[in-house]
């Protein structure tokens, strides 16, 4: 029978996409909408659209992602006809038209209901040149086959706008679209020099057609016509192409004769047969040990992407070869010789039944244990050829020409069972938006040589030859005032045709359960060599992990061999990774970066069902990058977006290979990091996730009747805190004090503030005479940052603590929000001038000054006491009030507040914290926590009455 081709696979998939209802309808700017105008819709969760639009005078390459059900992010690269990129004929002459990078965001405040419309707010051109800056509010409602939108905007959308789309039931792939365009094109950038001056707002109409992932829109806009073509990828589909070429699980034509335990120990051919069978299925670093009825396999797989599936195929194979006396099968899965997960099967008869579809998952789960691997599970070194414990077999793999492997179009590759590899493949890179040309490229032939030298010891190298490139055409020298750790990229491309890009030695080790380590030395990347290490703590079953990486680095010279420049540095970055609902992982890195600047980097990424990841980062350091668009008053801070695409969702066979795209400025020095020689979190993240999802079995049996099991369909972990929030609000309302106690408390508070006011002038005079005192200065600075530290600690308690600590942290943050909001309202009413203004005691601020910046009460004091009070009350820790009091008084040390301000703020914070703690301290009453664990996903909400 002829095997179906990739073309036939695509033919099968496209109609399925139509049936799946992927009907993203981005406007010319990439956001969900009509022609020029947006709607209140954000598209199906996980839809990734890539398109090109021509709308005279603008041609736009855009991409848009619905990163969360209510949040759509868009990036576009806009070229403007009629305006040259640079006016000079020298540097910049090859840039062509004026081009601008634009980032937009739309947030749906609530979805469409039976009677109410969907409501969304959006902002365009969030940062940078802000040529297309604007903001809008949109309301959308469907009436049968017609979708309608009304909205109002400020900025580029100037005033009201509207839109409608009719998709007839008889022609579901076609739509008629119309809108009232509210854009004021005459205010566009240099509109008088472009066609924009001839465009008007008003009614526009168009026609749309959708076929599977593909869409196109043609529109008539009175003064001209426009076109918008796109591909819409549903990244929350598990896979796009069926695995029709996937090798079948191991099933020999002739069943091997299983040996006795004595024969297994005396004849190495039995263990050899098992290991050979596993290696033919892409298992690497295989070792086998049999002792007292337990067969222990240690292995990894270079191709299979799902942990449970890799373990399941190994277990199926072992059943054919293991000694007949075997009672327990233990399989430890490893990465870089690091033991990650161990599966223990205690009833091999039931294991066989489950693999063959004769028993259900629930009953089988009683006879399997999935746990994190410990140090005792570490792979043992190879022994003599006759020993029963071996770590792979000597083989002579062939040098093969492979297509669509490891993310490469074509490659020449040789790899053995010990993960020793030699590979030659082309590598193509693109660089955008330099004045010497809007697009630069680099094509290399890259040869990789990787060698496993011992237990956890790996040598990785890459030698590249430049076949063609245009990056060296960038002749403008960098004007960065920071050390040139990245901005001299053109110098490196001009340095030599053949370069050693990497030659690094990595030693991986596992010092304890849940701990992972790496020590590295050598050439890390094209620009830096060095030595360093990383330590990761990733507790199993927890949402978080932390790591610390330290590297002593030396900048390499431009020739690309063993020479160095004068620059050297030490980078040290601590990172916290936290898994949130909807497949989102947040990472905070803090420490010293590559250009000796210190600060923090915030990263978020969303992993969809297909495995595709979309993320962004923002870095803020003390490095002053004033290169345009940065200025001395507002330095540039590093930021960017990235996409990671697993190729198994797009191929007919399973693979662990991924392809990555990153969009960020490529001549910046601020907030940069060296390329890691082997990031531990990246290595363990995927198998850890598979191990902790539901029962950890994943696709172990590859049974058709379990395709819909949550472990295989990967349901999206959603978070709806409203039931618990509503319960907390009800409890808080019922705990409000009666009128008499409230009046008494208010009177005491007013009295305390009055007594403090009597000392306002005396205390302010005392600190005014000592403004040069270093201790007083430090006290003031500590008081300024104390609420932020307190909020961080409360958040950490909510994220990492037990039920009691989590509940107290949540109450603390609620109290801070309440006290902070209340103090801002009081500032509006009192409008008291700060001591530093010198206007006198109880003097109102001058006209024109913001009331929210007035003195009474102290917002910092309110926050400090609100954050401290729930913890002080729950854990009987009165010393926390002292810490909050010192922090509050620190605001008077800098003459930012009068003494009575801090007393009033502190009392408001105490009252908010005490009230909410009394109302909500019973954490068992309402638990609203997102959970992913054995056999569960989502939100638990419970109430006891």
C-alpha cells in the first residue's frame, strides 16, 4: 500500500481546520476587526495570525497572537510610500522607504453575553516613535449571522467608529464587511507628503474569504482599494498533521525467549538484545540492571517528545526481554545523564494488559508509581562487555543525509547511542531595520561536533563557514556609551569567513533530589568565552523553580578563533520561574548583566496545546542606553518578543526538535545576557511538566481509546477567581463593625491624629536640622521601599506557602489595595501640602499640583500597616507593627510627610488589615487556587457553612 505523502496530509488537515471554526478576522493592522477599525473581539484563544496588507500609502507585515482568551497582542512593520527612510545619500541610502515598528494591545473586559455586548479597550503604538498612537473603547454584539461593533477612540482613531460583518449561513467561508472609519489620516506622519492626505473617514466596504488557515480581504475605501492576506494558525490544536509516518511500537515478528534470572546474569547476550532493541527506537544512554526481581532501565530518547510515551515504549520493549522472575520494572528517564523521573511498575501482568488495551487507566494506576528521580537512580558508568550493567553498546552509525530534521531543511548527520554526534547543516539568520538596509541576512554552513566524555561530561562545539552575508554592510559605528557587548555585531561578521562559534565543556550533576547543577568552561558563543556554572532547584509538584547562574566572561576578538579583546566581566543572575494558569510561565531574573549593568528582566511565555510558545521580555537596568529612541532623560530598556515552534506539530513523525524566532533590537548593549552553554531549566522543564500532569502517564500506551484523556488532549488550565472573591466579599461585608464600635474606633483614631498633629512642627524641625545625617537619609530610603518589599513578601507567601500562609498573604494584599485606595481618596479631600514645600502646617497645596500627591494621609504608612497587620494577627507577631511603624516614620525623615500623616495612614492600614483578617482568616472556607497535579487541573472552590 502506498504511503500518503505530506501533500495528502495537508489535504486532510485543511478541511478539518474549516470544521474547527478558525475564523480569525484581523483588520489591516492585524488586530481583530473589520477593514481599518477594531472590534471588541480578540479571536479564538491561541490563534496566531501572520499577514501582509497593502493600504496606500502603507504596506504592513504583521503578526498577531491571542496570548490569553481576553488579550490580543500585535506587532507590525509598516513601510510608508513617498517618504525615504533617510534623507542623506551616504549611510542610510539603501534603507528605502520610511519604516516603523508598531506594537498594539487589546484587552476584552468581558465577553459577549445573551443580552450584553462584548467590551474591549485597546491601545495602538504602545512605545517607540508612537506615530500611530491611539486608544479606543469598542462594544460588539452578534445578531444571528451579523456581527456589529460601535466604538469611540482618541488619537489616530479620532471620535466614533462602527463596523459590521455578515457571514451568510449558506456560504460560511464568505463574509461581507462594512465600517465607518474614524481614523483622521490627515494627522498621520508627514501626511502632506504621502497619499494619506487624500484619505477621508467615512463608510468603507469589503469582501472576505476563508479557506482553512488562509484568509483574504479585498476592500474599497472610496479613495483607493486595499488588500489583506493572512494565515491563521490555531496553536491550541494539539497537532496539525497526523503522525502517519510514526514508527509503530516495538512488536517483534519472532518472540524472543525470555531468560531465567541465572541465564540473564551468565549470558550477556540477553541484556545486549534488550539494549539493541531500545537503541533501534532512538533510545540513548541505555543501561540495564537486574537485581532481586527488579529490572531497572536508565535511558533517554532523542526523538519522542512526550515523557510518558517514551517510557511506555521502553516498558513495552522490556516485557519481551526481561527475566521471567521479574516482578517489578523500574524505568528512569534522564537528560544529559541527569535523572529526571522514575516510573515503577509493580504488576507486570497488568502493565501488559494496559499496553494492549485490556484494562482501564484507573485500575492500572493502582500498580504504578511516578516520582521524581533521586540520586540513587542516576545512570551507572559502563562496565566490562560481559557485565549485566551497561550504558549503551558500541556501534558504527552511518553518516546520513536527512531532510526536515532538528529544524534544518537538510543536514548531514551521524549520531550514536552515546549521544556522540557530528552534523553539518545550513543556518540562515535575518537582521532587520538598520539604516544601511531594512533587511540583512547571514547564511552559514555549520558543523557541530558533540562528544560525551563521561558520566554527565559533554563537549559541544560548532564550526561555521559564512557562505553569504550582508550584515558587514553596516558601516555606521555604534554610538553606545555602554561596553559594546552586542552593538559591534557588524565587526564580528567582517572578522572572518570561518569561525569557531562554540567549544565548551559541560559537567552536569545532581547533588540532591530536585537539585540540578552544571559547571561549564570554554567558548560559549561568537562574542564571549568564559567559565561558570548554574544551580537549579525545581521541586516536583510545585509551580515554581529557582536557579542561580554565574559566569566569568572574556570578550572574543572579531576573527573568531582563540583571541580576545580587553573587555571582561562577571555576570550573576538569579531567576525565579513560576507557572501560572493558561500555560503561562513567568520568569524574573535579577542581577548583573553583560555590560556590567545591574537590574531585572521580566519574561512571560504562553505554551499552547500544540507546544508552540509565544513570549516577551522587558529588562530594566541602571545602564543608560541613550541611542535613539532612548534619550538621557528616558534611556532605552531592552525588550523583545519570541516564538518557539515544536516541529512535531507540523511533521508526520514525532520529534523533539524546535525552531525559534526572536524579534528584538540587535545592536543594543543594555540588559544583555550571554548565551547559556546549557540552561538547566530549559533542560528539565518539559519532562517535569509531563511528569506532574495528571497521573504522569501521558500517552504511555498510545491507545486510541485514550486520545480524549486529559493527559493527551492537554486541557487549558483556566483561572476564575470570582466564586471565591464573591464569597470573601460576602464574609467581609458581614464582618463590618456595628455602628457603636465603629464610632468609638473613629473617635480614638481622630484623637490619636490630633495628638500627633501637636508634635508635627517640632518633629519636622528636628529632622530638618539633620538632613545631612546619613542614618536619617538611610531611614528615609528604607521607608520609601518598605511597602514594595512588604507587597513582594505577601505575594511570595501567597505563591509558595501552605494554605494558611497563602490565605494570609492574599488578605494582606487585599488590605493594601483597600488602604491604598482609601488614602488616595482622603488626599483628594484634604489636599495638605508636604513639609518639604515650606508652606506651613495644615496648608493646602498650591493650585495646579496633583491632589493625589498631597501629604495627608501617608500612603506608604497605610500600605505598611495594611500589609503587616494580617501576618501580625495570624501568627501572633506584634514585632511586625514595630517594623511597619519604623517604615512609616521613615517618610518623615525625608520630610515627605508630617508626623500626623503617618499616624493617620498607619491607623487606616491597621483598620483595613484587621477587618479583612477577622473576616477571611478561615482559609479552609474558600480555596481559590489554580492546581495542576495528579488527576486534576483548574480551580478548586469550596465553602463550608
